């Protein structure tokens, strides 16, 4: 809800209860209190975004570790299957003793 002393910037209402009617100001030039509040709002948004990005990065690192473990397991399984296939092929290539 817009109150007396509130200003609208970039479609957002910027309210400074401490400066309502205490400091007369020009509508074109924000005073120091308004600028400080705006900077604090921007800092809060930046901190929130940084935290969200950190959480995403942590989750992606966990997923990558899991995928790497699965990949190594599959590589080992494939090597075992190749080795077994070679052994079976060697047995099939052997001539039976009665030849």
C-alpha cells in the first residue's frame, strides 16, 4: 500500500519510514536515506541470488560426483565383459584334442 512519503522507482514502491515528512526533498533527486535504502535492497537481492547460485553449484557438484562413480563402474563392467568375451573366443578357437 502506498503511503505519504513513498516513492515509486522502476515500478517498485520505495518506502523510508524514518524519513517520512522529516526531510523535505525534491522529487527528482533522492536523498541519502533513500539512496541507502535502495542500496540495502540491492545488496539483499544480490546476497539472495548468490546463496541460490551456491546451492545450485553444490547440487551440481554432488550430481557430477555421482555420475562419475557410475561411469567408472560402467567402465569396469565393460572391461570385465570384454575380457570374458576374449577368454570365450580363445576357447572357441582352440582345436579339440582329437584333431
